[in-house]
């Protein structure tokens, strides 16, 4: 059973702080990792994807991947109230089955003004 | 780029009727489309994977005769909920994948079965 684990939160941070969201996965052969944001009542929106070990930065967002530890994280710098949402970690596992995503249950982030 | 649309955005129907939901990739050709369902405050649940021109692959526990999927072209997949019942009321979301691995989600369709 391929699993993706996230802390369900809620994670509460003050405006302007760094929010750190974490995710672990069980399938060691996984190669592709994604972070989606889902606002309440809306569908998921892609924030970032990362394939290689290390950091990948895009604006205020940084994804970090450590395949040896089977760990992927998302850092949000200068957090804004508009960042308040559920953040979903998703992984494409080994086996290449139509590129299905395995999702974590999501972490609810609240950014307080 | 990578825009996925769904139609309708919401639908209310009587129990026993069938409802068709369309998913379109607007600016790319979708090698694969996926259909998800999400109940309130719950996680996304993958229902089926659809490849253009072939039969859909359903996840365990999803009735293929109840949730009919057609993927007739590289830009259009449809999900038909047949003989809908109140327990089918949910948020149905499609996603599409191009040549790369990234999935882009449509805005979702809210179904309410009375």
C-alpha cells in the first residue's frame, strides 16, 4: 500500500512568518512530487512540482525533497492571509501506472493577520 | 496554459435520473484524464483513470456501470452518473495530464441529488 502522510494541522502562523508543511511517503521508488493548494469549496490548484533532491524555489514558495529520507516539504515565506488553505502533498509512485497521484490527507494552514 | 474546464459547475437532479459531466483540456492535449470525488471535509478520492480511445480503469469499489466514462478525444472526457441517488451527491473533479506527469484540475462540479 503506497501511502503519503501529512500532518493534518491546523497549522497556524502569523502574517509574514514562514509556514513549513511536511510530507512523507512510503514508496521508495517514487520519482515525482507535487504540492497542490485547495481553498475551501474549490478544486486543487498546482503550486509546485519537484523531481530532484534539493530545493526548488518559485516566488515565495520553496519545495524541498530528500529521497533518502522519503520526505518532501513546502515552505511559504512571508505568509499572507490569502495563503490560508489546505495544502495537499501528492506523489507519483513507482510502477508507472498511468501516472496516478497518491494524495496525502492535506494540511490546513491558517495565516492570521 | 494548462487550463481544464468542467461543465456544468453545479447540477441539481431528481433521484433516478442520469447526469453527464464534461471535462475539457482547453490548451493542451490530455493523454490521460482522471475523475475524482470529494465529500465535505474529506480527501480527494480517485474514481477512475481514462485514456483517450480506451476503456477507463476504475478504482476498487467504484461501480463502472454506474459511473460511465467516455474519453473520445484528447481534449474531452465525460462522466455520466447513471440513476443518481442522494448518496451520489458530491463534488466531482476531473484532472488532465499532458505529455508530462503534472495533473491539472478542473474547477469541479457539485452534484446534488434530491
